[in-house]
C-alpha cells in the first residue's frame, strides 16, 4: 500500500508581549477569534495584506506571529524518512 504524500501543516505561534504568554493556533483567522486587534496591534485584514503570508515571522509592538511546522505522530512502526 502506497503512502499518500502529506501536505506540511503549520501552526501559528502567537506571543503576547504584555503578559508574556504563548498561544498556538491552526490559522490566522482563529487567532482573531480569541484576541482583539487592540491586543495584537494589527487587524486581521491588515495582517493579510502584509508580507506575513509568505514569510515565517511577523512582529507588532504588542505581539509576534510565527509559523512553525506541526509535527504529527506517523504511528507505531512507521519508517523514518
């Protein structure tokens, strides 16, 4: 049986400077469901038109957004590749 080619998944690592906390999300839209633009220092629409979608890291005065690989368990007995 052939293994399907898996698309690399990413997680959004959000760091809030004000209270020194780290949060993890599956999408940028999800971040804005939990935090307001006032806390993040940027609105969802403004973030989407920056160069962040093509880069790994974006910082505002109050927060930083970083894309990181999401590691998944390939299951017991999976061969290392």
